C-alpha cells in the first residue's frame, strides 16, 4: 500500500513534469507568443506561495514539487520576457 508521502511525490512528479514540454518547446523555438504573460506571473506567485506553505509545514512532497515547478515556471516566464 502506498504511503501518504508516496502519493504526494507521485502527484508532484506528474504535475511538475507537465511543465517540461512547454519549457522545451519555448527554448527550442526561441518563441513564446502562445504563452500568456499574465497567467505565468500569477502562476509563479502562486507556486512560490505553495512552496512557502510546504516549508512552513515541513511537507517534503509539497516543497519538492513546488521548488522544481517554480524553477520551470520561472524559466518559461523569463523566456516569455526575452522572446515575447
């Protein structure tokens, strides 16, 4: 039977990896016209808040997921600002 943390890590892996295709496509094409700037600004702030929440709770699945997701979302946001 899966532990609670195992479920958290599995969920974290799936939702975090969902950002990889967008990050890779933006980097390879050097274009980000289909990426919403407003949405990614709000998303990055929200992910940072989830990371802070995980740190406060000392919940490693939340910390892990949101740390990696924050890096990927920031990467996409920076690519959007560079490539418009």
